[in-house]
């Protein structure tokens, strides 16, 4: 439980730019683990070489391009965990009855 809380706190305390850079570093490491150069990743993903180079350097990239890169690197499933749907939590019996109509 303590490890879980530490992970949550470390995520909450990071600035968006820090997260961007960490994602870029992880994507770069994954690209290298797949034995791909930046130009090979660009060709396979349909994302321009310049965009990949900028992403790995600064963390800046469009969501569409990031998803294309994730697909090529077999990391697309991770995005399904982002913004999970909120479960229905009724506040009253009336809400439960009305939700079933």
C-alpha cells in the first residue's frame, strides 16, 4: 500500500512538462529496445522524422502522432488506462431506480 501511495504522490507532484519528458525518454528507450532508429520509427509510424526527433528531445508531440508511435512500439494498450470511466455511485435509492429506466 505504501508503494502505491508513493507512486501516486510522485505522479501528482510532477509538472506536465516533467511527465512529457519522461514519456519521451521511455519512448526512446522502447524504440531502441525494438532496434529501431528514429528514421525507421518515422517510416513505420507515418510520423515525420522531425516530429520524432523533437519528441525525444523536448517531449512535445501531437496526441495522434504519439498514438501512432505507441502502436509501432506495442505500447498502445497503455493508453486505454488513461482517463478510465468513472463508475456509477448512486447517492440515493431514487437514483438507482431512475438509472434503470
